[in-house]
C-alpha cells in the first residue's frame, strides 16, 4: 500500500488531518483519559497505527556535566558501590541503572565507601611536559631490527648497586598493647611519611645520576636514533633516548598495612613471582625486608603463569632462583584450564580455576617440608638439654597433609566463630600463643597481577575470591581455610620500591594500564624486546600513504611507492598508527588514528599474556638461546619443550685444608720498612709550648717538624708499621699501614685500637682472598678478638658450602651470618659465665663478681669485651676474581678503583655506606625500631653516647637493660676511669639500639688485565681515621673516593718514591695534610691521646 504524508494541517477545533485522501481527526489530550491522543480515522484505523509508530518522545538536551554524572552512576552501580550523592528526580526511592533497579536504602554507607577507596593503590603523577616529550620522541626514534640476541636475557638491574640497597620496604613501628589505636596509627603515619620522603629523594637522586651518564642508559635508550628528514639535513633532536620516567611504587599507607598484617599472622610466606620475569617481582627491597624480619618467616617462591612461558623457560628460571636464593624453595603452578568452545561461544576463551595434580602435590610437599623445619628445634636449642626441654614449636605440630592435598570446599567444617578477629589480635597479648596451636597460616604476597587470587581459586577448584586481569583487584587481605589445620591469607598486591624502569613495570603488568599516561614510551620499550609490527601483522603507514598518493597523482614517468613493510624502519608511533588504522579506531573530532586506544590494547595484550613473551635468566648459556629463531626477541611463537633431562650437573669433590696451609702456600712473609729506614732521620723540635705555628694557628703542645719529605716519609713508615704482601699466583699486591698520630707510646696512653688482616684460602671451590679492617672504640678488645675469629668463621662457612651452590646471594648470606654469629658469641660468653639470677645480687657482690681479676678474670674480661666495640669493613674475592663482596658495619669505608683497558682515565666507586647517627637512613631505622623514644638519637649519638649505629660488641646497647643497670655500671674500666654508662641508663629502655647486621654489597668484576703497567683494580679499605680529615675540610664521600683513585694512579714523584711504593702509606700521608708543616704537626703532636683517630688503610691491587 503506497501513500504519501504531505503535511499535517491544523484545524480550528484542534483536529489534525493527514493528507488529502483521508482525514485523521485527533482529539485533544484532555479528552483522552490515558493522556494518549484519540484518532478518528473515518473507517480506516490502519493509518492511525502507522502514525502512532512514528510518535516518540522528544530528545532532551543534556549538559556535559549531567552526562558525566550519569556515567558515574552507571559505573558505580556496576561496581556495587554507588555513591551516596546519587539521587533520582522528584525524590524517587529507586534508581534505574544498567543493572536494573537499585534502592537507595540498600546502598553502603559513606564510611564503607571511603574505606574501599582508602585501599586503592596510589602512585605519583607525571608532568605534562614529560608526556609530551615522550610522544615526540616516539615519532622520531627508530626501532632497531633485528632484535639483538642479548635482549632475550632479563636485563641486569641496579638492585646489586649501592644505591639500590638504600631502597627499603616501610616497616611497621613497634607497638605495645597498652598503646591506644590513635597512638599506633599516629606512629605509623609519621614513619611512613618519613619513608616516603626518603624514598622519593633516593629515586630523584638516581634519576639525576641516570640522566647525567650516557653509559648508564636504560635498556632501549641506546637503541634509538633520529629519523632523517626528507631534505638534506636530519631531523634535529636533543637526545637519542626516551625521557626518563621514574619507577612507581605503592604510596598508600593503607595498602602497606595490609602487608604488615599478613606477615604478622603468617608463619610461611608464598612469594608469587611471574615466570616471565621473576627478578622484577622480587626486588632487593623486599628481599632485605623478609631477611631482616623477626621472627624470621619461611619463604617459598611460587612461579606463576608457567602456561605462558612454557616448560623450558620455567625450568631455567626455577634453577636460577635456586642458585640465587639457595635457602628459598621454588615451586611452579598453573591456575587456569581452558574450556572447550561451546555452541555460540565464538572466539572467546573461557577458563576455569584449575591446578594440575602434580603441581598441587609439589606445592603441598614443599609446605610440608617447611612445616617440618618449623617443628624442628634449631641447632643451638637441640645441643642444650635444658633449652630443649623448654622449647616448643611456634606452629601446630601435627597436620594431616593428605587432607590438604585432597581438600575441597565442602570438607572444611572449621567453626569460624571460634577464630579471633582482628580486634582481638590487637587487644589480647596472648592471642598469638593460643591461635598458632590451632592451624598453620600461609600468606600469599607479591606484586599486583602475579596471580595470588587466581592461585587461591585454583586450589579450591572454583571461584572463591574475586580475580581480575586488572592489577589491584584485591583491596583487603582475606583468609580462607584450605583445611581444618591450614589457613591461606591472600594479601593485596603491592608495587615494591625498586629502580626498575616504569616501562618494564608496565610490560610486566604490575600497573593498571588505564592509569598509565606514558603509552608511547611504554610501547617504545616493548618494541626493544618484541617485534610487535610482525606479531600484529601491521602495514607501515608510509606504505599505505604512498599507495594512495600514487593512485591519486599517477603520471607517466612516475614510479609507484612499492617499498615493502619488511624493509621499512619503524618507530613506536608508526606501530600505534598502523594498529589503530588496521582496527578502524579513529578519534571522533579530528578523525586521526586513535593511538591511545591502540597503545592501551597492545599493553593489555602484553600484560595479560595474549601476546606471549618471557625473558631468559641472565645466566643462560648462548647455546640455549641459539636453539630458537634469531631476531624475535622475547616473543614466544610456540609451545616450549620439556627439558627436564638437562636438570643435573656434575658436582666437584670437596676437600678440606687448614688455614695455615693456605697462608703458607700463597702469602710470603711481610717485609716492613722497619727502623733501618729511619736511622738517619733527624726530626727538629720546631714548636714550643703555646707557640705559634708557621700557618698562624695556635697549638698547645709541642710537635716536631721535619726539614724534608725524606725524613718525614721515613718516620711515617716506622710509626705506621707499613708492609707489602705479594701473591704471585693470584697477582695480588697488598699494601697496609696502621698508626696512631703521636710521637711515641707513653705510659698511660691507650694502645692502637685498629686491626687489619689479609688472607688467601685454598678451599674446595678454589682460592678465596679476604681483607678486612677493624676499627675498635673504647678499647682494642673487640677488634683484637674479631680480627682473628671472624676470618676463621667465614673460611669454615665457605669450606662447608656446596661448590655447585656458590652464588652471589649465598656468599652474601655467609658474610652476614658470620658477622652476626661472631658478635652474638661475645654476648653469649658473658651470659654463660654469669649466674642465672645475677640481677638479684647486691651491689657489693656484683662489684666483686665483675672485677675479680685473680680467679682467671673470665667474668671481668667478658664484661670488658662486651663494653668495647668495633666497626668493620670486610672484602672477599672469589677464586675466579670475577666477583667482589664487601660487608660494612659502622663507619669504615671501601672504595673500588677501576682502570679500564680501553681508557686512560679511572673510575671510583664507593662500596660502603656509613652507619652513624648523622645518616638519615640509620636515624630512621633506629626510630622505627623504637617508636616514641625521642632520645633514642640524641645529639647525633645513639642514646647520646655512641656515634655508630651498627657495630660489633657494644653490648651495653644490645643486652637487656638489667645488664647495664646491674652489671656494666659496676665494672672498673682501668685506665679509662670515667664511664658514660651512668649517663644513658635512663634512656636505655628497649634495647638493642646498636645492630650487628651488616650491609653486604656484591660487585661483578671484569677480570684482571694490565694497563700501562698499572693493575686493573685497586681496592681501598680504611678506618674512619683516614677519611675524617677530608670530611673536616668539607669534602663529600664521592670526592674522597675520586681523590683516593687519583693517588693510587700515581707511580712516580719524589714524595712517592720516599714511601717505597706503598699505596697505603701514600694515602695516610695525604690524609695528614697538604703541606709538610701540617703533616709534621698532625703526625707528632705531643698529646696524651692522639689528635687524630687511629688510622688504618689496606690497598689491595691486582
């Protein structure tokens, strides 16, 4: 039926007529009860029905603000937390949204909404200038192809450097049960703010250093170059790398509190790491935090997403982690199983929570082994029958592990009403002792999006907790019972502080892609490792533009642009543009390719594993890399193969050798410069009492001035007891010097408190070299004891170490453990000699006990040793001379000078950080361990009494306060009658205040090569007596290091020849002053105690 709607004519009575053939009378709305218009169709109702189908409400204009509010309401309803401010029109009691009708009465209150938002992760924002610069560079920097083979290895991070070790995980301040909630939270907020400021400062300093040194560019920065322009000149660019974007880390205190709580309640921690790049998910800050946590938690690595990486890479990473962290077990897991596609499903992949039976059994078996260790008394307990009788495990001793393996959700019948709540834990001091006997708590921690919640669902076989591809889905720690005796605690993911590049963090998927504004730089970084243009099968934009231009402007004699995509040079912006055009993603207003949407999609595909990729461990042999196609980077094109057959490697036979054998074999007798060298020295009495020096400075004591450098050098050599030790086999030359700057030891003057040692050990794993300086304070007893006992302890630990398990981490742990054990032995010796109830003795009995020097003097000597202290710097070099470890405790220093073979200049690196009360990091550590104690650091000293914050000995600051108030205060200190013990007793509330935990630095060496007669390396170890004179001149640590390097590089000159070529003596002389007069005064000033501190230097060159 054809008809034409010409026009609508309005009649005077309000009726409307349609067309000319039929009249449709429309009654007024008032005449219709339902408010709908009635039609008088004149016998034909069909036209009326068609007209009514065209009748629709008029679209109302909506402002941008109103539209934004509506979208916020819809999204809030989908999340289940609609904002309280949302109200419908005319006071309606319901709101209609995309999810249906929601009554406002069922909405969560404002407190719950705020609590949910408080648990959202927080990160630093980027400046618009940086983002604009990144977008500009993404259009100009060419991506190198093919991808180099070394790109498939995980890039060596800076976590082993000295700067990275400054990054720490915030610690929960100590608290007492009598503290109010407000006091506890106030301490946490204050300490967290200090940590945040310090971490920002460290990263900013590192940022400035990275930006200033071209040789420290991040991976990919050296890969770009400016694209030539179409003209004769290249496109001008101020740099050939992407602008630096600082790494992100968690800045929300509420999220850190979740981690603190999980670690507190759990005895075992499963650290989940993505098998595509495990080191990124276990930074040095987290490792240091877990190692220093007390009581120590058992840690297990869980490699997730092995279904992406495949068996080959998963196995290699498993072995790498075992070598790097020998004390930590490693297991692998899968969390999902792909379902077969059903009818109407299309290409969508549906996954169900699932963990293979063998992987589940491996995880349970590992937990069982860890549990057995927790139930086994440690050696120091098992060797003592009395202690063993009183010892009991901190966990439930008997667990039915078969029930854990076969557990299902229906099998769990534990009465949760009997479990303590968080409030109970905070208020009851006995809650831990009553709760731990009921079940074993296993915590799941790690960075966002590593699969913690997914693993929980897989263990239970169905969706037990919410899991999402978006990082940060878990907001609050949650507990689930795996069985009646095993509890799992899921912790929200945290981005731990590290120096990992922001772009690498984005690639690994630990940051929410939707919140990352630096998309171009992230894509550029990904292109350094992945051929995205090939993976996505993209056509270069220039090729497409060229084809359109040729078709449009073809003329005779012109050649079409037929250059193939494969031979073109790509930029990150080319990839984004090509992918956006391929998918038809165009911006609404300008009609340009939507590069932000394209970049967002690509980054999500990389993070979620839709584009499969994985790094190889840094120690992967080249032959393994050669098995795959070259030029494809870390892209995984197919399934990995099973390489379990490559598991074992031969282990060498171990053999022992005594300490004396190794010393006699490789180190000759030292040759001192001795007294013979100064027989003809004639020092002159230049200054008199209260005389005026040549530089106009008044000195209240006599000193001797030398007329020439020859006589001064001879006297310095005699006083310093300089020596030179050579090891031809290992090409070592060790120069040493130690002295006190005064004319001669006098009756009543204290002896030198410094000690030093250099040894070479022939062990089953090869010949190890060790050098150390011990700087005693308040007496020489601790330095004398430790300079003999500590090398022996380290040697024995290296002898017992399995050759196949030698790794930088294992050696670092050996050094740290040896230092802590030697320090502990000092206090244990005193405890073993004292009566168990010594605090009940009266003052006279205590004085007689501690000062009895007739019956062996054991208690007196033990007390004296506990009251003395010593700082230390220890260096260890492996048999291959490829690795250097430096352990620092206190204010000694280590400087490594390197002379590259291809350069004529040198580099100097400081390998130690001072531990004293003037260093902000150390002050913060002490304050965090003793919250609320304002005088823990007083006048730049611990308790106002001691400058160093870490040392061997000094048990007046370590043992319980009763030892100080009852014991040490009554000790007769001999020649130093004045004691400061009485001064800090009121402040000694919660010891220990001084720590014996060292900083251990590992440094990879490049090998020994001779450059122009100079050795490749020179390692300087010294006490603070050598560096303090420079600090008094206003020098920085880096300037001192460069100065040491410059002095070590000198090999000629009159002053140098007079010191017999001893590098250590040369450094000591320079520290005494710049002019001969100043050097003479500082060396020989006639004081009861030295003007300068005891000075010791070791220069080890090879």
